[in-house]
C-alpha cells in the first residue's frame, strides 16, 4: 500500500502537517481503509512492546491520523485518549493541525466530539497537565456551542491564561473569550481550584472585577463560600484571592457570620484571614455580641499556639473597649488554661486577673475550675482572685506494652494462589509478603510449573504490551526496589529471553551493584540468583532463608529439615539464599540441634553445623561519629571482630566512613536480614534514615521491626532512633515512637545513648528537637515515661550551657524538649540535679524556654 508507506514515513519522522496533508487528500473509502491500517499498526506495536522512553515524535502524528480517518466522534475520542498516545506533561500537542483537520467535519460532529472530550477530561494536577483540553476548547470556541459542566474544563481554562491570552492585556482578552460567560461563573465551584489560582489568574480575576465584567459581591461570596465548603482542605491561593480583593468594612460586615464560621476548622492561614476581618468589625463596633462569643470560643479550642496568642491579645483590646464582654472572654481564657503551653497559660492567667473585677458568676466559676490545670504559682494567684480550684486528681501513667512483631507469612498453598496474589499486589509487596512470594515462585516452579505458567499468563499477556527492557532499567536505576523487582523473577520464569534482555538492559543502564548498601546487595543477590536459575531452565525444591518468624528469624529445626531435603535430592543450596539463612538463625540453639546438624554430609551442611556450634558470627564493634567536612554527616562505623567470613556476610559486618550509596528504597527489608544483630543493622540504617528524613515516607517503619530484633543495642540504635524521631512526616515519627515503646517494654532501650545522640545531632543541625519532642511526648503518654526521662535528662546535660558559660543562642525546639521532660519527670517522680537547667531556670524574663526550665527544675528538685 503506497499511501500507507508514505503516511508511515511522515508519522515516524514526526511530520504532523505532512501527515495531515496526505490523509486529507484521501477519499472516504481511503480514510476508512487507512483507519484499519492504523489500528493494525498500533496492535503490532503493542505486541512488540511500547518503549515509553523511545522516540516521542510520532505520537502527535498518530493522534492526528486517527482524528482524520476514524469515522464517528466516539471512535475519535477513544483514539485520542488511548494510553499509548497520551501526551506527556508540557508536551506540544499540535492543536493547530488537529483543529485544521477537524474543520473538515460537519459542525454538529465537532460539537459532539468537543463534548465527548470534555466528558473525559481529568482535573489537572499541575499547569502542564492539560492534554486534550486545548482541542476541546478550540472546538467549543469555533462552533459557539455551550460547554457541558466540567470542573476539568474550568481548571484547564484558568491554567491556560498565561499562554492563551496576551500577558500585557490579559483581562480584556479573557473577557472577549467565547468561553468566558460559560466558565467564569463556575470558577468558585470547580474542584482543583487551589492549584489553578496562581498570580496570573488572581490578577486577571481582580482586573475583571474592576472592569465590571465580574460582579464584586459575587466574587467575594464565591471566595468565602469556597473556603467554607473546603474546610480543612482549603487552599492558600483562595485566601490570596481574598486578600487581593481587599473587602471594604461594609463588605466584611455583610459576611460577618461566614467569617466567624471559618474560625473553628479551617487551616491556620484561613483562620487568620477570617480573624483579621472579625477584628476589624469588632474594632469598628460592628460585631454583634453573639458573634463575638462564638468567635472567641472557636479560637480558644484551636490547637495552634499562635492563634491562642492572637486571641489573648484581642481579648485584652476588647476588655479596654467593652468591659461588658468580659464574661465571653473569660470563658475562652478558661479553655486556654488547659493548654499545656506555659506561655499561653501565663498570658491567659495575667489577663484573667485583670478582668476579675468584671467577671460574672458563670465566668468566675469557669475560671476557678479551669485553674486546676495551671502550674502551682499561677494557680495560687488565680485562686486568690476567683476562689480556690477543686483538687485535680494525681497524674497516672499508662501501662507500658510492646507492639507485637508481624506474624510470619504462611507458605503459598498452590500455583494458582501464588499467581492471584502476585498479580493482585504487584509492586506493593512488603518484606513479609516478598519472602512468601519469592519462596512460592521457587517452590511452585519446581512442583507444578505448568500450573504456575497458566496462573501468570494473564498478567504477562497484559503487561507484555508495555514491557520495554530499556525503559524498565532506566526507571529502576541504581536503587534496589524489591517490590518491583519481584516481577523480574516472574518474567524469568515465564519468558526467560525477555528476562535476559532486561538483565542486559539494567547492566547497560549502569546499575552499580557495588555502590548499593550491603543489605541491598544481599537482597539483590537473592533475586538475581533465582532469576538466573529460571533463565537457565532449572528449578530448586525450596529456599532455605524463608523466615519462620515475623522478626525474620528462621527456626533452626525448620532450616535443618530444608537442608536435609536438599541433600536427599542431591542438590546444593543457592549461594545467597544459604548465606541469608545463616544470618537468620537465632543467637543460640539447643545441643540437640547441633547434633542433628552434624549428620549433614554436604559442604553446605557442614558449614551450617559449624555455624550452629559456634553461635554464628561474633558481634562486630559499632561506633558513630559526626564529621563536619564539608557538611555535617553521621558515620556509623562497623568493625568486624575477626575471623574469615563469606563475602556477602563479611560485607554486612563492616562499614567505613563515607556516604556514597547511602540512600535506599528498601530500608524496611533490612531488619529481617540480620535479626540477631540489631546494632549492626542499625548502623547500616543510620545514613539511609538521615538521607530520607526530609523527603521520603516508609524508612522509619523499619525501626519498629528492628525493635523486635535480638543482639546488642547501643550507639547505632540510638542514632537511628534519634534520626527517625526527627522525620518530617508525623506518620514516620509515630513509627519511631512505636519502636521506642517496644524497646522500653523489652527492657532494651538505650536511653542514655539516645539522649546523647539527640544532643550531638541537634548541635550539628541534623535533627529538629521540636519533632523529637513529639515522639517523646507520645511515648510518655503510652507508658515509657521512665525511659523518656532518661533520654531527656541526658540530652539536656549535653545541650544546655554549663553554669557560668556564656549562653549560646537558644536552640529552636529546646523548649519543646524541656516540656516533654516535665511530663516524663512528673509521671516517673524523677529527682535529679542538672546544674545547667538550674542556671537556665534562674534567668530573668518570661520567655517560653525560661518558663519551661523553671517548671522542670521545680519538678525534679529534691
């Protein structure tokens, strides 16, 4: 077919205009035949795999070819939305050529196409994510058709302002847009609005208001209504639009009720914007008493200290202007008394004392009752003015319990079960499921390869269309990703040739296994050797290293049974699998186990017997040091205790200074590699946790698993814990709290070492004390108050300047750490002498740091 050869040449060269010219010259029959040829071409490409990192030039030409040749609007829409023709973000989509060829269609057909495209638009997630939007918008403008309701269309329209309209005359151009009367009224209703309101959009909307093309009151109503509807998920950009509108006093008065209702639940920035308007109204005498009472009550229950401080300031201003509103203010102050923030308590108590002369009976009773939560010196002053507070019950500690280790995964029961679970959870496997599935692949490839192939075939038939060794290898890079690389094992079994190509592509892409952290190299070698086994057409009855416990341990009797079955079959174990199995043995075993191992006859069996007899490897020596050249960094050093060890094990038992290859996606897999050597694993984790503490989720959860491991705990575990406590994400810090609780419940918490690590890391700017304090507070509430006090006492001794020394600039977050120490000291009834703390408490002033130091010093003084 000469026409197809010419068209294909234009397509593959990315000549979109040339492709359009050739196809438009065809008659109806020729276009129909070309449509079938295009479908066949795409099917052939799918059978050979689509290289997502291959040439992109032909994508635009293929999209246009379908738009010319396919018959119905539904067919063209489906073609444009094909996954393999999806434009990349910010990729040029040749909308001019597309609209040119679509003009050959009747107007009703184009309207139908535009509406179908709009129906399939997704709400953009960033300014470059507007594929398909341009075609739909151009068609709607040219035909004059009313667009269907679509949030994605509205957001795409807003995002298009900078490139669709001249920047020096944007608002008038937007006002002339045929889409303006249809889309502008929907702006404040559209999902995803926050992302679409950048500076260009905010200024354009404001200019349209000033031009009279948008009604000012409607825009303000839309903004405030949107903030109310979004609640906690409100976007900062919407408040920016509010600030740009700068409501007049009368406009604020008309919306006073809405502003008050924004105070309880919105983000801080929304509450601050609303509070500014409420305070304006109050200062002008335009805020009704019931709205004032509602506003101060809402603010009093907000957890943010800065809003509490603003509330106290406002109440002081109101007291001078309107003493009759004292009761509402005092009820709000009573709520603040219960906040365990000394600066707020002091300010609230001082204001309450000033207002005592104006207090009614109900407010007086509320203050007297709430004063029980105040520190003793404040409580006594408030009691003198309002009456004695009822005695508060003594603080009680929660019982301390350890979290349970994850349950060991049961073996896969059949090839069908393996295939179903692998397909259903592809790419999401955690460590326990990874071990279960890896063992299942080895077992069922040996026992029932035909059934396993049938179980995996649907997955491979689907994914084979998108399989590209080169793209796959480049995406993986140097970092091990066990959850994804388990699919390599499946490929090696079901399609060895493709697996070999994949392995070659990974090598060609430059994966440097030698730069992986040693725990990752162990996982990599285990995956690689199973792949190599399948690629060679061989199988093995079972793996030795599959854990029998959620901690990663292998029961020695179970391991001996596995080894005996391999010997009976005349087979040697896989190399890395055998080394991993040795590392998963407990630290000590019964004599009967050693006697049973002595009956093994193979070389591996004799090595296993010797390992059991000697109790595994001697504990390596571990130490941590912080270097400051050129930037602060923690070196966790591992020094082997002597003796010759196999290479894979030896690599795990030593670590020198340096940070190359410290990051890993697989930290949560590491605790199960050496479950009898907690401190060694922690030493490997230190740099990985440090590398991810500001960015990545998932790493600190490894500490929870590691807290169940055996073997010595010391300085490396302390540094790992301190770094984990300072992770940016609260969910990660919660995992560090779980680890601390488990260590404490097992009597294995290196509390003094953790305190020293916190101090050293804080001094070098590697952890944030305020984040650490949240973890320690959680641990106190869960019953680890004794251990937390030991941590904080050691940290304060190292962080606070000694008496007589010139005080440094206070470390940010130090007050939070001292506050957590007060809570722990109170529950543990600690008594201690910390001269540096006493010196800080003796300073003048009422800063939060000094107030917290005084409270803690009072609590622990004999």
